[in-house]
């Protein structure tokens, strides 16, 4: 199973999602490949936001080695599932994928918790540390659902 987590800059939400899902998959004995990307090119090559790293570390997850990258249309072919953090990310992934776009494998992450509601994982970028904890908890719950849903597929 290959899963890609996507947000805008690939330094706040999607690195957390990558780290959280990787840890949960490993603990479940699943040999999944988890990655993350951003729809924007603002932070390519940068480590995750310091508050994302801090909140992850407080939950025994190390995301400090991740480096931001931009989503490519080939990602649509190379991953089994692509989870986006909000509707803007969904539209950007759709546009960037062009003819490669596959709606059957692309989903808003929180639809795993709230089916068909298209709720956004809030972007904590302009907020203080508590917002990063809120985002961590939402993503963690959604990742639990992903593990439950796809654990029979390795």
C-alpha cells in the first residue's frame, strides 16, 4: 500500500500525516510506503515547521528528517491512495494531475472520519502551538480509520 498525504506547503499538516500514518502502519505490522507533498512550491527542500516537529516529537514521532516537495502528476500513478487536507488541495491536485487524475483514489483526509462532509484539516500555519495539537489529533483519528480500512491490504 502506497499512500500520499498532501497539503499546501508540505511543512505543517501533510508531514504530520505522513509521520502519524507511518508510525501507526509500522505498529500494525504493515509494510506501507507513506509520503507527503505540497501543492505549492514555497518550501521545497525544507524540514517540517518547528511546531509540527515539536508536536510530533511529543507523541514519539520524529518527522525532522522529512523534506518538503511539490506534488507531481506522476504521484497520481505512483500511489494507491492520495489524501488531501482540504478542498483547495483537492482542486489543486486535480488540476496538477491533468489526465492522470483519478477521483477514485483521491480523498479529503477527514472524510475517513466524517464521510462525504468534505471537512478540512485546519491549516495551523498562522496559529500558535495549540492549533498544531488540534491538527495532530484530527489527523491521528483519521489515520486510525485508514489503518482499520486498509490493514488487510499490504
